[in-house]
C-alpha cells in the first residue's frame, strides 16, 4: 500500500526531527494551538449550568477541530501529491512527539542544581510539573523532575507513537488534544471537578494501553542499559497502582525501581496538600544525576518503541 510507505517514512522523519530540533522556543507549535482552542471553548461552555454537559461539549468540539482539520488537510495533500502529504505528515509527527523537548526542559533543572542555584531549579521544574515548587528542597526538585520524565515518557512519547502507528498523524492529533485537555481542565478541584470529568476520563482511556506498553519497554530498556531491571520489575508489580490516575504510576514505578530511589509522596497543588502514596523504596538518596539517568532510560525506551512501531508497520505492509 503506497500510503503506508509514505506514512511510515513520515513517522521516521518526524521522530528524527524531534530528536534533533525538539521544540525551539518561539516557533509555532501545534500543542500551543490546541491549548488556545481549549481555552476558547472553555470560555464558551464553562458558564453552562450543567458543568458535566459543558465538559462533554468541550471534548467533542476540541476533538472535532484538532483531529478533523489535520485529517482533512492530509487527505487533500495526498490528493495533490504523496510528497506533499509526506511533508505535512512529517511536520505533524515531529510536533506530536516530545522526546527532545522533555530532555531539554528537565536538563535545565539539572543544570541549575549543579550550579547550586535552587531558586532557578525550582523555577525550571515549575515549567514541567503541576505541583507547587516554591518550598521544594534539592531532593524535592530532583524527585519532581524524575517523576515528570517518567510520566511523560508515556504521555509524550509512547502514546503519540502508538496512535500515529495505528492511524497516522491525524489520530496522533486526537490523542494529543485529549491529553492537553486533561492537563488543562482535568484537575479534581472546585473549578474542574465536574467540568473536566469527561476530559480526564477520556485521557485515562486513551493512555490505558500505551502506559502499560511503555512500562514493559522501560523495564527492557533498564536491562539493556544495565540499570536495576530486576528491581524495576519488582517495584512495578508492587507500586503500579500507587496513584490516583490509573496510568501514571506505571512508568513512575519502573523509573523508581530502575534508579533504586523513592518517588511520589505528598505534594502541594494550588496551595493545598495532597496526600499521595510513595512509589519505590528509599534504597539510596536521590541526586541530581538521577535526572541524567532518567534521560538515558527515556531515550532507550523511545528508541525501542520507535523500532517496534516500524516493525508493526512493516508487518502490516507485508500483510496487505
């Protein structure tokens, strides 16, 4: 099938561009456009008396635009030329993946910690986590960075690759729109408890398989890198449900086990203390270099997932 060859080539190009360029500051980005649309529809639907119904309408409208428009544009591009389709699909795949940007954002935390600039480290980590960071000590900042690397290996790499592999960039856009909605309105606070319910549940459903696949690949990656793969599997089996989300603790548990550190625990969100169980064992104190170790495991996981996506595409091509 001709389309499958061009789509797979575009996935490869997008994956490689992301590794090289990441998300250059100041450049237009698809996810920022999704975020703007979500804010627009939130202003439209939040005033509704029935907050749950308003949240459902938000989800439907955002998905229709964020997935429907890319699908239509890609279809029209293919009708003009497969190469026009290839260029557009490649650009979308690049912006849907977040391997390099996740590394760059969390590396800023590491650099500040190494420079003994705790205020800057707190600021840097506040850019990539949802918790309050003003009172975090060095260990708390490091823990937050490692946790977000682990969680976003699933959300920012595994899940987009999974959906792009299944249905191309248009399906990847649908996933990223849902994931962005969850990060913006999926909070269990007074404002979003009902309004963000639909977005949060949709994100849980869409991440169910990718999170578990990513955890399994991370365990394999830990063994390849000669980290503590045995402990990663042990902690995964024990602590994969130690989170309010049905998916988030899977990759965090693997990361905690592979690094032999303890993650999670109580944290402040919007000034309120949220009681959370620990993930992993406190086998050694967490340190700034654990951010770099987390990067190695993240990159290995991304590479294996990418190769798996190519393999599955190849099997599909051979079948048709």
